[in-house]
C-alpha cells in the first residue's frame, strides 16, 4: 500500500515538473500517463471524470488529477496526487512573490498584459463554444454577461448563480452525459465533503465581514470564493482573482505575477501562492492562498465523483449545472471586459496587438503558452530601438 502511495505522488510530481501548456495540455498528459501507459482508469472512466470536472468549478486539470488519485488510492491518493502535481509550481510562484519580478520592465509588462488579454479572451471563447452550444444557452450566457456587468459583489454573484441554477433545472434538459459503468464506490464521507464546501462557501464571507482586520482570513476567503466561481481552468481565473483581491497588492505587481505564472509548469492556480507571498504574508500566506483556491474544486470532486454515474442521469441537476455554466461564461466575459482589457489596452495601437495575438492563437500559429514571452520580448525590443 505504501508503494502505491509513493507511486501516486511520484507520477504526479513528474508531471508537475514537466506539464507546460495549461489545462488542455494537462488533460492530454494525464490520459497518456494514467490511461494508456499505467491503465489506472479505463478510457470510459477517464472520459466521465473529465466530463464531471468540466461541469464543476475549480481548476479542471487539477481536479482530474485529484479524481485519478481518488480512483487509485482513495482520499489519501487524491491528496498525494494534488501535492505532487502542485508542489513544483507552488515553490516557483512563492519564490517569485517573495523576491519580486522587478526584472520585468514596463514595456515587457505591457506586452505580457496584451498577451494575457488574448489568452483570457481565447479561453472564454472556447468555454462559450462548449458550454453554450445552442441558442437557449447562448441567451443565458448573454444574460449572465449583462447581469455581472452590474453585479460585482461576491455574495450577489453567488445569488445570481443560484437563480440561473433554478432556471436551468426548470427549463433545460441536457442529454445524459455518461454510461453507467463501475466507478468509485459511493461512501458517506462524500456527504461530509459536500457539507464542508457549503459551510465554507456561505460562512467564510460572514467571518471575513466580522473580522475585517484579519488579513490572512481575508486572503483565504477571497481565494476560496475565486476558486468556487471559476469554471474551465486557470486561464480564466485572472478577472475573478483581481476582483476578489483588489487592494492586496498593486495592479502592476498582480499582473506581472500572472504573466510569470503562464511560464510555469503545472496548474495556473498556483498563482495564488505568488499572491499570498507578494502580499507580505510569506510562506504562510502562500500556503493558505494555495489551499483556499484549490479547496472548493477538490471538495466537490471528492464528494461527487463516487456518485457521478448516478447523478449524471438526473436531468434537472444537469439542467441546473448547464445554466450555471452559461452564467459563468457571462461572468468571465464581464470580468475580462472590466478588469483585463483596461490594463492591456492603454493606447490605441494596443488594439492591433490584441487583435493580432487573437488571430495568431485562433489560427493555431502560436500557442497561448508562448504568447506571453513572445509579446514581452517584442515590446521590450521595440522600446529599446
């Protein structure tokens, strides 16, 4: 049993050191390693796990890794899978937050911001294609965009998402997502994890309001809320994190750290480690911020994955989840418009840079992971000439 746990940690630690390219690339690495090579899951089981994680908030690729660890070694295996995959990027981003990114000059930073605007827009575009495939859901996504342009308080955003869930349960009836195959055995601990998620989601904002002079509690609550509202992976966490953590660090420092996160292997959500360290809370702040942003998705995967083959046959539940996904597309589009684009476009010619970057990515001429260093280099060279 110990050898199995060591193997789980080692396999994910190796991937955490070498998995560049963001969530989409991570899913390919996981399938190659754990389905094709190691046979820890069958292809159908892996497809079911990916389907579940695409429908849950949180970092999709990390949640898939947690689900693989859960399938292989129970809750201990899930914990080791998370630690192994996250540890390398956590260490790198903590060091970046501790020592700063002064080497990234203003021209290079502006280039990185233009690239980030392209990356987030591309991620939201891909999400809209998969999560709003028909006109009823496109209308819901547009309604979500309009609603979240007006509603910016986290509590009101959560209430808005609940309204969308209710509408989806009543109006949407998506097709069944999975076949009824043997998965993790349902267990009572799943309900405990779901209860912990609900208590933290509703209780942390209240505690943060009561103890508003506790900076570590504020940091934990803000990162937890961001992790609980982001669907689709780390590329779209930027607008929510910037909104949630406004005032903790300067905007330039925030965006420089997020640009650096694009260059790291492993999950982009490890940017929270940079946020905690750069805010002056040291290693403790980095650990708390990282745990907080990953915790919602981890709790939901641990709670729902053992039951997914049953829950995925409930049409009302799938309708509620589908409507929430549409609303989140609108939420992220609104965040991109309000928080990302204003930093990226500070001169009229920056529109050409963003448009050109979008063309490069959409045509497949440049991958998103290469866009940040390429744009930073071009802007720095242009300023030097």
